């Protein structure tokens, strides 16, 4: 099927109606010297077989290294059925479901996604996804400023234990709206926020951001942080790993009242690591804040015949294009990713998701045990962690990671740039996809590399 469906006769008929001789005439206002005569840089067309061979060659350049990097993007097992169903035409080509009578399947799936996420977070309302975890947090900050009726402030307390990329994205999005982001330091011994070290609330605070687990994999004291926020008239914004929430206390039960807003990255829920994307964000909140929630919300209702149906609710389509007066300027969603996540959660169920979390934590604990037996490697923090952790070494991390890469190993994330106070610090992660042999291979390779460096420097 050609990309342009019009036949030569169609084109002639349209030109005759318009009253011009050729398509070129439609562009006569463009000076001739600015028109491109030929596309010399574009290679000649290829057949389907040739294109497939080229793409396979390009894909093979990525290799298949053993990956121990986490840092916000995680390699989990994805059942084959997830993307077999997601890429069916009914889902793959579905557009935003504005026309409810023609989009019941898409709307029902989004409704199921919202129901699952609200249950996972133990909050009352979920939206239908955002672009990614970082921009979801930025939207949560904007929402908190609008929703906190008890505060006239635009101060947001943000722990340095939050993902550095999230902090940068939030600053980019909210800084020009008069919102002030204030860093909260972390305890170098525990790798977590010390509640006793929180700044004196001499002024208004709109919200406190609480990551769980934090960027170091360390578990924060979310109950005390949430209660502190509420005691000082601030909303509590939870930034969570959805896989961890299957095992840990959900945000809706943090402290005495629970978090007000929960958001994060949905990639662990059935989305593969694929050269930096795509990702999708999620957001849940308490019902009292729902009218300030950005993104789409699907509701279940009854039609005139009493039959159940699904519709976009609480937000008019036009609100997304009202610029500064809009609740949000999110004009699309990550519907395909939400489809995959919904199928993934439906296939695994609550028990399956919990087993994934437990297996990931168990493998990370085994990895830490192996690595810390190597001379010159030690844990940075002794606090409980989930899924990933920080180790410190006597050698620059960049050199070690380069050597590991030569051994077909992606050994972790170098923290020395964002957190120089930690010295030669490496963030490592092991999910349920790692075997005991994988962990032993990593430990043996790291020990060999460090020993070689020691001999070379002696």
C-alpha cells in the first residue's frame, strides 16, 4: 500500500478544482533558490529483505552484555504474551479515546490500569499515565502547589536521595513558575534522609517529596517523613518503584494519613530496556485532590439502557490546550505502554508481582555478599535496601566499569559525578533475571580487574 493513497487522477481532479496546473504551483511563494532540487544524501531504496538484514546488523551492534545497571531503568522478565497482545492492531493503532462510543475497548483497558495502580498504591484515584517518571514528578509538584489549600507557599522540599535526573527535570519544568525547590541533605552513614535534620519550618511549605526506595536503593523512613510533612501543613508526594510497592507498605498507608500523591516510572511493569525508552509515568492521589490531577482519567458509568460503559471524565478535551490556564498541558499519553503494563500486571497478579520483587531483592543481597568479599570493595550504607545498593571501591569507578565492559558486563552506575562526597561509589542492581552463575561471573570479573590494577600500580 503506497504511503500517499491518491491516484494520479485524484491529484489531477483536485488541482482542477483548486484551479492550478501542478502541485509545484502551490509552493510558488517559496523562492526558487531556496528549493531543494534533489535529495542526494538519501540512499537508494532497499527491499524488505535488505532492510531486515540491515536492521539485524544494527541491532547486533548493541550486543547482549550482562546488565547490573539499575538507576531508574530495570531489566525484568516480560512474559511473551505481553507484547504479543499489546501489538495486536486493536491496541497498536488505537488513538486517544475521545469518541467513547468507538473506543470502549481502549477505555476499558485504561480503566483496568487505573484500578490496578490505585490498588497497588492504596490510593483512591489514578490517571491514565504521563510521559515518564521524571515528568510525572514535575506534574505532581505543580499539582501539589495547586491542591494545598492550607499553604500559600511554592516551596517544595526535595531530598538529594531522589534520582538526579528527576531533580533536573523537575527544576526545568517548574523553575520558571515561581516554585522553589529546596534540597534536603542525606546522612552519609545511612544513605537516607535524617528526619531530625529536616530544616526548621519557619515558613510555608507546599509539599515534601519522599522517594521509596531512594536513588541509592535505600529505604527511607517514609512514615516519619509523611507525618512531618502533614504536621507542617505540607502535602506528601511519594515517588515509588511500582515493583517495590508489591512488597513494601504502599504510599496510601504511609504515616498516620498516608501520602497525598504517588507517582513514579512505570517501566518495570512490562516495558523492555530499549536504548533509552519508551517509558511512561503514573500518578495516583487521594480523591479530594482529583480535580487538580493532570492527564486523562477514565470513569465507568451506565448508558441509557443501564449497560456499563467507559468514558473520559472530569476533564474537557479543551483544557489541555488552554496554555497557562490549563490544569496540565499533557496532550497525549503513553497508551501503548499502559496497555503492556496492564497486561503484565494481569498476567502476574498480586502474588506474581510480589514474587518478582522478592526474587530481585534476594539476588541483590546475594550480589552484595559476593562483591563485599572482594578486597577493596565495601557497602556504602548499612541501611535496608531494595533491588539495588551502593558499593565503594579503592579505584575510580569509570576505570573499573570500562574494564568490566570489555568482559561483556555492564557493572552498574557511576555515582562519582552526582555524589562526589561518596568517593569511588558504584550503584549496582540485580533483578529476578540474574542467576547465581551471573552473580558469580560478575564477582569473579571484578575481583580479577581490581587485582590486576593493584599489581599494575605496585
